[in-house]
C-alpha cells in the first residue's frame, strides 16, 4: 500500500529558524514547503493543503494567530494540524494560541527531539483520522450496495 508522503509547511519569516526546522525534520518521511509570511501561508494551504503546519506567531502581513483562526474556521482546512511556535516569555501567547485553535505549541528555543516527536505524532494522528474516514465511507457504500434490509 503506497501513500504519498506527508506534507509539512513551515511558516516563518526568519530564514535562520526555517533552516533549523528543516534540518530537524530531515529524518522524517515528509515533503517540506516554506511560507515566509501569514498571507503566503494561507495562499499555499489553499493551493495544496499540508498535513501539519509549523506556524510562527510573529510574521508580517498576517500573524500566526490570525492564520490559525482562519484555517480552523474553514471546514476545508480545519483538519490540518497546527503546531504554533512561540518565543518564550511572551505573556498570553499560549492562551491566544489555544483560543485561535492551535493543536499544539512549542516554545523557542526549539529542542530537536521534542519537535520531531510532536510532528511524528501529528502525522500519525492525521493518517489515522483519514483511515477512519475512509473506512466509514467504505462501510456506507457497502450498505448502500446491499440495499434496505
């Protein structure tokens, strides 16, 4: 059974952060794409939805909170798992991230093992929900085929 590789979108306007995150995720079986600001993140998700977004909060044009809110409000994108990245010491960031609908958050400086484990878990969860949904649809189709009892 072949499945297409998981897709991870890194949304961060700081090239150093992006390089670090990419380097940390290099061992995972996933395609990585990069968005440099909030609006580009939204545009890229609309074109080719990823499985997981690593979302920086402080970005130009549209900040991470707003990106998260918009994606979670839209039924087409609400299933994408979002891992918000916050600078330590930003009082209220975690509360705002949760209010925006984030699935999880990480504080900077980012620890490699923590990041990799969380992304792995998110990718695993993402595929489970897809399989459950596929199974549910399959059962519904089989019931339709057999007709009313």
